[in-house]
């Protein structure tokens, strides 16, 4: 739902749409804070984890991944 908005924004700003598309796609896949991400659901039941467990552990990973996306995407695909 956000990808068309990002691509339209890139077109209006006359910048590389691939940069915006990659940022949106990678950003959508790093939501590790809740167990509703497909990879987290696989371990949620068998591991008997709670939502608080995901929040405690995943907040650091999510912040690191967001920073990596914000730094690396513009470096690899400049505006």
C-alpha cells in the first residue's frame, strides 16, 4: 500500500525511484517487535514466548536494521 505512494513521491521529486522502493520494501520486513511477522510466528508457539519477550529482544535488532537501511540504501542506490 505504501509502495505506490513512495514511487509517486520519487517521480514528483525527480529522484531515483529504486531508492524509495527498496527503503519501503526493506522497512516493511524489519518489524520484529511483535510476533506477527511470519518468521516470528514460527517460534512463538513452540518456544512459549510472550509478546514482551519479543519487545525486549527485538527492539535493538529493529533499531539497528532501520539505521542500516537508512544508511546503506542511499549509498547503494543514490538519489
